[in-house]
């Protein structure tokens, strides 16, 4: 009976447009010395701000042999130069866009069995950290092509 109510809530959420989305938590912003920015972000080159993505997770569940997912993350902006804040917000929007496309992509798969769906949902959740790092590299490559390998 409990699983019936859980399925009903998930289906209602999907119907109302609440499922399969990305939640960006309010960013933490830290003004810090340039050396700390470089230590924390570990990137090569000249820069005086960066954004780390922390507290990320992908909650993926199976309903009717398809995945319903919600991605959540929190940006941590490290600034030596406050004028870079608007640029860092562009990176945050990139990651939100990439995560949204990823969630949409995994939700479009349907599986032959419930166990295949559960395995895929578990794998997607477990691999979300790698996806977030991939999204961050992609954002940097697109916004800073001269820094890309």
C-alpha cells in the first residue's frame, strides 16, 4: 500500500511538472585572496575567480519502468575580484542547463524490466559527480577556449 502512495505522489509530481528538474541552491560567495582562489580551484592560467559545485546529487527513481530524476547542486563562488561575479553566474547557468539536459535525457529512456530501470537509476545517481565535473569542464572550455587543452 505504501508503494502505491509513493507511486501516486511521483505520478502527480510528474503531471504537475515537478519531476525531472534541476534545483540550484543559493550560491555561497566568498571574497578571498588570489592565492586561495588558485589553491581551491586548481586550474592553470590567470584568473581571479572561480566556482566550485558542491552538495550535488541526483535523485533518480523508477516509475512505470522509466526514470524520474531531480538534480540538485550548490555553487560556491570564490572571488578575488568582485567584478567577476557576473561571469561566474554564467558558469552556474551553464551547469544548470547541462544538468537539465542530462535529466531530460535519462528520463526519456524506458526499460524492459523494473530491475533494469532500478540499475540504470542507481548508476545515474552514483555517477552524477563525474557528470558534474564533466559539465564544469565543458563550461570552462566554452567560456575560456584559450585555456582548454
